[in-house]
C-alpha cells in the first residue's frame, strides 16, 4: 500500500485518498499551474494511525523518499543551516472543515537555520518573525500549549516597547520573543522546542492526524453529516512567503461572487502577510481588484488561472494564493461554497455557457437551498423605520431576529430555553461553533467574506453579517455600541436586547424588523412570474433561475408530488406550488372548532337514535368540505383518510373537566351533561393513546362513523360529477394491521358507495386503499394488497412503531443525547431510516406488487418532503410523495435530482 503521493501523482478525483486539498493541489500541478512542490500523506495512513495509535511502519521511509525528492527539486535540504527548505504541514479531509483541523507553517526553522533564512531573504526581521510563528503554532497545535500564553507574551513585548501592532516589533524584539516562546514551551511541556527539522515534521504530521478527533471537529462533522471514519490527509508543501515586503502578499479569490453568483473579480488581498492572517480576519483586506494597481503582472496571471480553473472544473472555484516578491503561487483551489441564490444562478449560467447540461445543473443545487430561498426577508419599508445600527458585509443571506448574546455559552443556554438569539462576536473561531449552531444569526465586527464566521455560516445556511466595523463589540462588558443613524446619539445594545440582521444587505438594526415573503415564494404563488419586470433585479434573475431549474426537474422526475392538505385554501396553494393531487386529507382536521361538540355528541350517544342523529348532523358538513376539496383539485387525485386519532382528542381535558365537575358538585349544581362527559372521558382515557383506539379500530367499534364519512365522499363526488367536474377521490383506511380489518371496513364502504351510485345513477370510480404505518402491515403487505387498491406509507407512525419511539415526546426528551452520541446523524422522524423503516417499505412495495401488480404506491408521512428521503422513495419505486404545501417545490426539485 502506497501512503504518500507527490503532487505530480494525484488528481482531483482522488479526494477519498488525498483529501480535497491534496487532490486539487495535484490537479493544479498537472494543469501546469504554479503550485509550490510537495506531497500528500493519504487518509489511509491517518486511519491506520487513529486505529492503532501509531503511524503505519512503512510511512517513515516513504516520507523520507518523497522528502528527498522534494529537496532535490528545491536544491536545498529541510532545515539546512545556510539555506533552509521550509515546509507547511496542513490537514485536508475529503470534505472541507474550515478551520477545524490543524496546520503548522515554517517547519524546518531552528536556532541553526534562522540565520540562513535571514541571509537568503535578506531580511532579519522576517526570519525571526517566521521562527516566532513556528514555535507559536507548533507549541499550540502539536504540543498542546495554551495559545493565550504566546499571545500574552506578544502583548508584553509590545507594551515594553510602547507600540501597538506586531509590525512595529523589530528583529531584536522578535529574537527576544523567540527566547520567551521557547521558555514557555519548556515550562509548559517539560521538554524543549525540537531543533531537529525532521522531528518537527513528523510530530506535526501526527498532530494533524490527531486533530481529526478534536471535539470541535467531531461536532462540525455531526452538524454537517460528515462520516467520522474518513480521516484526514496531510499535505507537506514547500513554503512560499507572502510576508517578504510590499511586493509580497496573500489572498483569496472566487471565480464568481459566492453571494450572488455573478461573474467578476471577487476576493480579498492582504499585502505583506501570510495566509492565516486573511482567514482569521485579523487584519483588514483590500478588494482583489486593487491588486491590479499593486502588481499588474501577478494580477493578470491570476485572472488567467481563474479562467483556466473555471473551465476545467466547470464550476465556481475558490482559490488561495500567495505572491512572493512578485511571483504568484497557487496554494489551494476547490469548488467553492456559495449561497443558495448563487447556486441557482450559477447552475443556469453554466448551462448557458455550454459548460454543463441540465442533468448536471440539477446536481448543482438542492432542496435545502431552495427551502432557504423560500424564507421570508425583512420588509424594506418597515426596516427603514428601525434604528439602523450599522452595516457590515452580507456574508450569508436571510433575515434573522433575536436577542443579542456575546458568547457561545450564553447562545446555547438561551436557545435551549427557547429564546431566539443573535451571536455577536468581534470575530469567530472554531470554538464558537456551538454558539453558531444555536443562534438564529451571527454578527461580527471584523473579518471579510472569507472569515471564519462567513464561511461557516454559509455552510450552515445561517444568516450572517460580518465585518461590521462601525459596531464596537465589547465581549467582556457584553454590549455593542454604535453611532445612531442620525449621527448624534450613541446607541448601546446590551445582552438580551433584540437586534435584527439582514444577511442579504449586511444591515444591522436595533429592535425587531418585520419580515416579508421571499421573491421565490411570490413566484410560486403566481404573484410574479419568471420574466416579469420587477423592481428588484436581484429577485428577478433569481426567480428566472429557479423557474428554469424547476422546469428541468419536472421534465425528468418520475415521482409525482402531492400535497397533504385538508381544506380548499391549502389545496389551492398546493396546486399553485405544483402539487399533482392530494396524498393525504386528514379528516380529523375537519372536526375542529365548533364541530368538535358534534363529535362529542357522537361519542356520548347512548342509543342508536342519538348516534344516528349525531352522524346525520355531521354528514352535510363533511360532504360540503369534500365538495370544496374536490373542486379545488379537479382532475387530480384526492386521497381522503377516514378518521384516525384517538377519540379523547375531541373531548375536554380530563383534569380540567374533573376540576370543573368537582367544583360544581361542591356548589351542588353539577350539570347532567358534564357528568356524562366526565364518565366518557374516563372510559376513553388511555395510557398509550397512540397505540389504542384509533384508526381503523374506530371504524370497527363505532357503528356508522366510517359509513357516514364514505357517504360524504361519495355524495360529494356525485355532486361534482353533476356539476361537470372531474373528482378523483380515493378512500384511505388508517392504521390497518391485518387484512381482516381492512376487509370489513372495505365491504361496508363499498355498500355505501353502491347505494350512492344507484341513487345518483353515476359510476363514481372511487378506489379504496390503506395506509401502511404499522410494522405488521408492512410485514403482511402481500395479504393486505388483496383488499387495497393503493398503499400510502405513513412513515410517521411507522417510524414510531418500528423504533418504539413516541413521536410526540422523544425529540424533546432524549434525542439531543442520541444526536450528540452519534447514534444517528439526524432524527429518523425527519429523514427516513433507510436500514430499518426503509427496509420495511421496500419489502412492502415488493410484496404489494406481487399480489397486485398495478397497486398504486405513495408516501404521506413527513418524510415525503424531506430531500434525502425523497431520493429513497424514488429508489424504492414509489409513484408519488405527498408533503405539506410549502415543501412541494423542494420535493419536485429533489425528485428531479433523484431521476437526473
Ligand atoms: C403517518 O403516520 O405517517 C401519517 C401520515 O399519518 P399521521 O401523521 O396523521 O399519523
Ligand atoms: Mg399515521
């Protein structure tokens, strides 16, 4: 097994083995771009190390061979006293984990070689500063020394000299600082800073391996659903220096704007600095376009390289580069992260440029991004009336409102108790991850579009405004202060005050700004149409892109998309959003409000007469509901589910009623009806109502209930026919566990339908099917299909019963612990559990088809609108998914992506 690859040996498709950074460095090397020579140690080596606690035995020799080749190429040896080769040792996993893992620069410097570096660079200060950086980074990441100790030593040095910034420390100061740093290392670790360059390198490599398993890296992986066993590769790369004077510098660039998707020159440049200075957002950068004035040759070369990369990768690339004394070096590239809006725009732009086809375009966007574009935004009119505190960089779009908090601990604590919070920091670092996850939005006063806060927030789809420099953030006093828009007052925002941040404009407001719907929703609602002139050009070309992507998806998808809707209004919206029918009408929702009492009367009925009377009162109401629903979905299937929930849901709360009756009795004026009601409530009370008298069981024990509902459906269908409509009702029986239950209910339903057909002289073509939402139903689906014309998987109840998880309780009680322990990466109520619930679904599909080849198959649990689950249902061969109206566009897009 080969554990080390030279940059000339790899390519971009070897991300599993070389990590994203290593694979892309190799790709750029082979494209002939100026990449500093180096090699990559594979993720396999990391896995062996993490499993066995030691590097694979062959690794050392392989590294030696590659190091020798590198030294030969560079014409100098690692740490050579008169002219040292220096290297960086950088992590690089398959999936980007910004700032989560370790990097050490300037490996190879020592007491022996620092003078050699000074002589070669002709810059003594630079050499001591480089050595200082090495001991600091090495001490912190490899030896585990508290980084604050080094920072404090720097502060002390500056104070002693009476200066404010690092730059003002000269070679002698830095030399003293190096001594101090070495002292810190000895005091803290009981060993001296290693002077042997190879030892430095080997220790740094192991530290990078170890950094795969830090708490923050693990948390990030769970959040981003990155598997925990991939390991990281390690890139050993010859150093180039951006801090060798004004003709040097470092920067980041994007081939397109990652916020809007527009083509142009986007990025940041920092003169006379090293890469870490930019990413950390510590000093302020200048826009990349200014590089043209500073160094035209490098700028032109960079533009050319960016063009090469975009055409080669056929996508937006982001780039890290360094200029060392007028010579441009590429340090990294990758297909860049982007906002949801940019993803849609870029996908369609690339189609127009002929770089990708429609199927590929669909892989460049996803349902989560579409969902994000459907979030509401701030109302500009109302925002104008709020106190504008300032403006930062629009780093990650969205509108977030919440209480100001100034540290991650408070963010987590407050959000756990149900508060919405905005995390405000001067700048964030990987230790802030918990707080960022807990917050509605993130606001920083420093750092650009590529700062930690911006990159991580974009990745999470979280609203972020960064670099709002006019805001003064004081994390110690827990407040933020700014000059008010009128320029006269100073406004102080204390912890707990409400602020609103707009990640699309970068504006920060004091107080709560009302929000308005997104242009994408307006488009789906039909209030604007693609191509219409709007006053908002941003929204306009976004809507056009979304429109086109939806058209691609609709063209290729095999799954139909229906809505879960129980009233005409939801049905109409669903239809505007592209629903192809209703997959679940929960009839219990038709019995709420004042109708609840009518159900109460049905439940309390002692005699046949009373019961018939109660049912008779409900029938016309049910029928009218169905008429409306069939009308709004004319020509499309409407699956009506007969009553499902436990009856006590229609009765008063047992405790409240008991108290009321007891009080009344003590006053001796207890009312007859309340007493009967209390009796009924006691009789129907269940310890486990979700496993009790509900679903088909209600139909079997309450005479006439299902018959009334079926009659309502049949008569409504007949009435629609009469009105020349095209009703396509499907009657669905819930919570069936055995075919016998279904047969009894089905015979009764057929009798009622036949009666209505005879009375109206119409053939209603109603179909009867069942939900598959109990394990037994899934296991005996072959038998159940004898009596069912369709199956609709109720994955909510199926998940509940397969796992034995109460769907109403567990997410609030122990799911956090399960997620933290990595038992699952996401709640099985949100994304289908493929192995467990999913395997029952597959078996039931197969068994159902074996019995009845033309059986219609769908899903109506919440999973029907979940992107990942939609792919599963596509693979399982269902005909349709059904989800809430708002999720229909997401389901359409994902169904298209699954099929493309
Ligand atoms: C289900 O169980 O998945 C379902 C759709 O039914 P309900 O959520 O109404 O129980
Ligand atoms: Mg159910």
